[in-house]
């Protein structure tokens, strides 16, 4: 076990070194990655310049949801976002090589393609979250402080599970292209706004079916001490870790099924 | 049976060889090439439709908020129907104008295959444009129709009041494809000088996220910002222009102005492409030669 961890650590360190070697280029890509998080913020601010409020929530309140959602997404993107390259591994048959090595295929793919430049997005998202939390009307107690830390982490785990599960679609449907986008980037857009603005069917599917309501909306309600306009109880804001655990179990299952279904390229 | 070469009748020789026939053949080839990517087309239609739903509800919440704040049932001059049309038709246009993911030229520059393009007796800008218009023709049939039909099924979309709007929108959409092609060609042509296009592509994502009219209609921005974008950049010509024509914002004079701006930008961009291509050919060293 200790040996395996050591191998992962060495591969990860080598990957980090190779990415950071060209320092100016690396810093520029970190900056660009940060700009993307800022870009999402600009979109929300432009919409609020016209709307003033959405679903009965003001700018400061929605920015708390946006901050939680952005931070969770950015952290997940840093951790497992590179799995979107699975399509390439399946199409080219390179996954054969990965499966032959005596390490988990999942672990190898995560560390071998690790892209540290995505940290730029995490940094900007965390800054946005901290500023949003500071500006919102929150009564700070030990409980809300814990929630402010736990919620983005649970959200990151949930987004990671979605990224893994959607990446495994490539095992069955190689040319699925941007399909995964509709749940990963789509999930980020969905969780950036209060869920009571969505139509009933969409809310049932995305918010409760896929669990996206627990990334930002319910934790934000608990932080802001606001009642849910949809009438659900206040403790919903605290169950994100449990929802995240279910999401991870689902993602692990789809990964196992996918790996078993893999039949190489046949050439 | 294998046809004997000697029995094949000679091709009729055209007395006046026209440049149009190879370009037309390239356009047809572009259409057919993209019609073979079936899985990718289905995946893209699903993705565009999911984002259509997401944006529709965000726009509806925006207009509800704006109505509560101002007492007038519109957002920056758009009614709910116009905004929903904006949302679904822009999702359809993503595929038509090929907003993202076109790196054909950049890839060929990187691998050196571009040298084959230079050996052909056709202007590279025109031949790439012909292929792209063929591609757009296929995209209109599927990538445009599917999201717009889904949107019309679930939401009340704006129906143009004047018949003339339909042909004007068609022209504007074609000009949008040409403008977007010009931008994409220039973006890819950077590859003649830089080996790594990631930085420019990232910049293009920022531009398309904010300035073409996809994420929100440009009148949501302050007046000075909107005016600057229209005058100084080609980006509104890609989506905001066709959409304002379709939802008949500002009447027929405004529609004429949009078409004028799009035509001017088409000419400016295609000339720039030709100029850049010419400069590149003078300094080009094929990789791995």
C-alpha cells in the first residue's frame, strides 16, 4: 500500500515538474485559467445589472451560491477534470497500456495527466467565495463557519463524481464529444443560481435527481438563514456530504462497468 | 468488373475553366464530411438543448426581476418571447457558425500538411471558406433545427411580424458564418508564427463568452460598451446581429444597419485573412522537412 502511494507521488511530482518547467508559460496558463472563473462572475453581474433580483434573492445572496458553485467546480476540475481525455484513450486504444500496469487505471489517469494550471481557477473562485461570504448578511457561529468550509468541499466531491461518471460515457459512446459538458459545465451554470427559478421538471431532474441542489443552493440558504421558498426543511443545507457520498458510489459503479465493457480498438 | 482505363470516355473540356466549380465541389465535400459525424452531431444537439433550457429559465428569472424592479415587462427592451428566441436560436447558431472547436487549419500548419493546400491552384482562404459554407449548410439542417424545435415545443418563442424578416435573417446568418470563419481563420493562422495555439484559443473563449451575444444579449451591457463592440469589433456580427434581425428589434432601418455592419466586417476579415495568408506563405518553413 505504502509503495503504491509512493509511486503515485513520484508520477505526480514528475508531471508537476514537467508542467512548471517553462515558468512564464506556466504562469500565463494559470492566469488564463483564473480569467475563466472571473468571466463567469462577469456574466452573473451583467445579468444582475438588468435583473436586480432572481427568484426573490438579491445580488449578495446569489453571489454566495455562485461562489460555492464556482469553488466546488474549480476544485473538482483541478482534481479529476483531466479525465475528459478518457475519450482520447479509448478511441486510440492507449487505455490498453494503462490497464496492463499493476496500478488502478483510474489512479493512473488522474495523476499522469494532472494539470496544475487549473489551480488558477480555484484561487479566483475561492477569492470570490470569501468576498461573497463577507459581504452577505451571515450570522457567524461555529456551525455556519464549519458549513462554509464543508459545503464547497462536498460540492467539489459531487462535481468530481459527475465528471467521472460523464467521462465513462466514452466507454460506450466514443464520439460523445461535448455531451459531458451538459452535465459538468451545465451543472456549474445550474448551481450558480437559486433553483426556484427553474421549471418543475428541470428542477426535479437536475436539483434532486442529480443532487445539484446540494452543491450551493441549500448550503447557501443555511448560511444565510433563509427559509426555502420551495418549502423544504432547513436541515437540507447540512446533508451535502451524504449526497456527495451517494454520488461517489454512483460514479464508482459506472467506472467499474465501463472498464469491464472496454474492448480495445480491435486493430 | 474493373473498368478499363482506355474505355473511360474523356472528361468534357470546359472552354472557360471557372473557379466556381472547384469551390462548389469543396462546399459539397464540406457538407458531406460533416454529415458523416453522426454521433458527434447527436451529442452536440443534446448539449445545445440542455443549455437552451438552463439559459431559458435564467432569462425568465432575469425578466421577472427586471419587471419587479422597473414595473415594465421587459429586460433591456426585450420581451420574454424575444429573450427566449434569443436563447434557443443562439444555441442553434453555435453549430452553424462553428463558434468553437475549429482547428483544421491550425492542425494542418502544425503537422505541415498545409503545404498540400498551398500546392493547389486555388486561393487557400477561398477554398477553406467554401468548405466551411458547406459545413454550415449541413449544420443548418440539424444543429440549428433541433434546438430551435425543442425550444418552440417547450416555450413561447417570438414569431416575426414581417415576412421580409425571414430572408433577411437567412442573409444575416450567412454573413455571421463568414465573419466567424474570418475570425477562426485568423486565429488558426497565428499558428504560422506561434507553435502553440492554446493561449489564443483561450482568448477566443473569453470573447465568445462575453461579446458575441451568446451568453446574454449585448444590450444588457452599458450603452457605451455595446456601441464600442459594434463599431470596433466583428463579434456582435456573429450572433447578436442575426438575432436582433430575427426578433425585429428596432425596426427595418436597424435591420439594414446590422446587415451593413456584417457585410463590412465580412469584407475586412476576408481581406485580412488573404493578407495574413500571403505573409505567412512568404516565411513558411514546413516542419519536419
